[in-house]
């Protein structure tokens, strides 16, 4: 099995070293590089084969959101997980709206961090309990009840699988539908629910306790 190639971006050397040691205890994960600034991260990832980036938001030169945007312009299929001390709604929403694959707070333990890396590499959207709580706070103030009733039965099934962290391929297999049909349903779901991405859709389901799901504690 191919290893998940990870780059760690954080301005604290001890944090980078701790993350690297935790990840590389696992035979399926390899930290191919690390960077202490946004500019160094962009140059490094441009020169390396990278599957996933663990990105801090507070960097000494460029803020993490700007790094996220630049990386996804050049590498649209790159998975980027935000790993930050910030837990507030604004930071979480900004990261997810700009294409982050997931959002974790630095209080997360090594086991859950490893799990998150594997889930993101498989097309899922890992987020910590603190990040989920921030999004729930946002949705609590949104008038989404009418949107919830607009979904068809098939869209509801797809939404449930999204809330459980299923990838498009897994949804295809579960519902016996094509990739194109899955993408069509997901576009409709996002539009009807007024969300931007899979993590917001999953968080909305958690807020209304519609489906059983698991978040990373």
C-alpha cells in the first residue's frame, strides 16, 4: 500500500517534531517535509510529491488561510487539514469555505490525529469536537428548517452518508449509483441547505441530530 505523504507546516519546531514522530510510528504515513513559514511551505510542496498538508493558521509571514488558497490553486486535489489553536467560529468557517479538507484543534491527541490523516486521505472530512461546536453555533443562528424539508429521499440518503464521512466512491457503492449522480445530488444538497462543503453539511446534520455520526474528540 502506498504511504500517505504528509507535509507539516508550523512555526514551532517542537510542535513539528512531535507531529512527525506521532505520524511516522505508522507504516502507512510518511512525513516528506516540514516548513516553519507559509512561503517555505509553498516552495516545499511545489518541489515534493505531497498528498496531505497539516497547516497551522498562525504563521510568521503569511496567514494560514492565504497559504491554503495558494496551495489549492496550484494543487486542487491536495488535502489540507488545518491544525490550529483557534477554535472560534470565524476561523473554522473561513478555513472550510476556502477548501480545507478538515479542521483540528491542537488539543487533539496523537491517535485521533493519525485517524484524521487517514480519513482525509480517503476523501473524508475530519474535524475535532471543538470545530464542530463552533459550526453548530453558526447553524444555531441560521434559519435552515425550511431547507431541510426541501431534500428528496435520495438526497437525504446521500446527506446521511456525507455526515458519516463517506467518500463519493463509498456513496456510489452503498447506493448503487454512478459518480456523476453522486456529484449531482451533492450539488443539490449544498444548494438546498445553504452550505459550502461536506464538513458544513455534516455539521448541520449533527446540529439537528438527524443521523448517528462520529466526530474526532
